[in-house]
């Protein structure tokens, strides 16, 4: 069931705690959407849709033909139809057909930005074949995040005492090639880095910081550069994440580190990126951070996260 939730979500991708940021980067739209769709056909009357809304306790009904989305009838549309006397007319004549949609493989951060950007209470979700597969409300997102936060808390409590595996002084280097505007694979490097740190039984808080730093650097390569390489150096006492591209360079590093500053175009912003919080987020979660950039040689961003020294519990 998909019910109207709050229009805005009481979290964001700018200054939320790292545990929240890590979740909204990890989860996909398909993880939070409602796939038990209640739809109507193009020939249904607005009166029939009004009855469907009342019976199912919903405030919006997608109008579809098979799996193809044609439009949406909202509660506002029904109220106008009642006021103006055309409640018996076909939905196709009065539905909203200019729709903003989400794709099921988009990160949840996209959906959160959409609710901030557009005055809608729900968004249809399409798969890669442009078929209607779900609906998302702000309540769907908030509810799922609460569930995931509780799981994270339980995991932290279970892992409050843990033991490292592996030899002291071991170093492993992994590199990931990132391509310009490859949004489908954006987040792959971050996922693999996080997976490796979990295998090493690192502190969950350190894993979250590394996941945020690597994700933001990876997205920067996808959005702002002509692609590049993410390098992760896993050491006994730290992880170093470096993002290297070959252009076009950062005109002003100071501006780039200013929260909210962005050079992203409208298309990038419409996808939910380019909010100007990427590099500030990386700096915030890093113990050591630096940027070297030139218009001719591109940009290299360095982030290092130190691991707390593990002590053994002498009780027993």
C-alpha cells in the first residue's frame, strides 16, 4: 500500500549523520518503493478512481496500459472534478501526464532530492525497460530508513567487541576505473571498498566514513570529470582513497570546498546530483585530506581514514 507521506523528508544528503548518509548511498529506489501497485485504466472514470482511493486509503492512482505508465490521478484532481462537475468523465482526459519519474536502480539519494526539488507527494518508478514497477512516497523512504537504522544499531552493538584478521603490516591496493556519466555503475567502487573493510572486521563507524568518502569521490568523477581512477590502499592502521582524473580541473579549490557550491548543469541537477556537498563531505569524514588540481593535468583528491587501535579485552 502506498499512502501519502510528508512532502519533505527530515533528512538530507548535506549534513545528516554518517550512518544516514551511508544508508541513502547504499539503498536503491527499488529497496524503498511500493511494488504492490493499485492502478486504473485509461477508460476508468474519475468517480471510479475516487471510490478506489476511498476503498484502498490512497491519494494517488497511476493510469496505465499494461505496464506502460500513462499518467496519474491525484486527490487534488478528484477534488477539482467534484467542484467543477466532471467527476463522471474519463480519467484519461484529466490525469497528469507530464510526470517526473524515478528509475528503480537509482540511489535513494535521488528520491530524497526529488522530494526537495519538486512539489509532488509521490513518484512513479520505472525499470530499465520503461515499465511501471512501483511508487515512492516520502513515508516509504522514512519508514525503510528507520528499519535500516535499527538494524545498523543492532549490528554495532553485536560488533562492539571484535577481532581483526590478517597479518600486521599487510597492504593491499585496489583500483577502480570510473567512466564519465556512467550513473548505472556509480557506487561500485564504494561498495567493493566497504565489502573489503567488513571482511577485515573494521569498526562500522570507520567503514561508514570510508564508504562516504569513496562514494562522493566516485560520483565526482562520474559527474564533473571525464572519468578517472579510484585507488584504495588498505593498510593495517588506515585506508587511503585517491581519486585521479585527467581533466578539466577545478578552477577554484576554495569554491569547490564550499558547501552548496556546484558547477553541475541542469541535467545533472535533475538527476539528483550536483548539490555541491561532495568534496565537503569527503573532507568532513577524512582524518587527512588534500586536493591538487590544474586545468592541464586534472585533479587528484586524497582522503585518509585512520583506524582506531584495537585493544584486547583482558576479562575472561
